[in-house]
C-alpha cells in the first residue's frame, strides 16, 4: 500500500507540474501580446495628438468644408475612446473589435480630408500642414509595424491556446481567444491604376 500511495502521489505531482507548465506558457504568451498592444497604444496616442493640429491648420483654408473637419474630429474622439477601452483590457475581443472599427472610420475620415486638401493649393503648400502630414504618415507606419507585432503575438498565443494539450485546460484556466487588430483601409483593397 505504501508503494501504491507513492506512485499515486508521483502521478499527482506530474499532473500538477504539467498543468502548471501549460498555465505558465499561456500566461507568458498573453503577456507578450498585451505588451505588443501597449506599443500600439503609444503610437495611437501620438496619432490622436497630431489630428487636432491638422484639423486646426486645415480649418483656416477649408472653412466651407466644415462637415469633413467635424467628421475627422468625431472619428478621432471615437477612436480615442475605443483605444482607452482596449488599452484597459487588451485581451477583451470586443474592445479590440471596437478599436478596429473606430480606427477604420478614422482612417476613412482622414482620407477624405487629405483628398479635399488636394483642391486647396495654399493648404498643400502650408509648411505646418506639410510637417503635420509627414509626422502623421510616419506615425501611421509605426502603428502598422506595432499592429503587425501585436497580431503576430496574438497568433502565437491563440495557436498555443488551441493546440493539444493546452486546449483541454485553456478555457478552464480562464484563457480566452485574443482578437487580431485589423484596420480596414478601402484604398489598400483597390488595385493600383496604371496608365501609359
């Protein structure tokens, strides 16, 4: 009976260590994608800080384009709120989906603003507008790189969570699937137009 008890305890210890290993691996991967989201958050805040300056600069030249300017401000405010909710809990799939939608709307509004700005040569030549546009473009690139790193970390986490044997324990241990951050940009989906 003593040997049977020792074997039973040994098996129990192995099972506990096995579960602890899976748990620790999932915690490390979840923390990795949360850290990756924090990098996105930094870049988004910079982007959000640039937009009011851009709108103020454009306002002086585009006074009768009030609806477009107000649309950019509304989209920016919605994106700020969605980003705050997502930053508070990056493993909440609904918060990430709302951020994706808000960022897509903001990108669309900014696209309309820049398209309208093309009709205003003085605005295009304004030094402040050129500098803000350049900073916004640089920040957009940084957001894209940070988003790619986040999505890669989410993919690794979701794969680890969904593969055997982790899949048997992930739900019971409170590990839910993470959401990819996708920002729809209609211009990216259009084929480039080439003319000869």
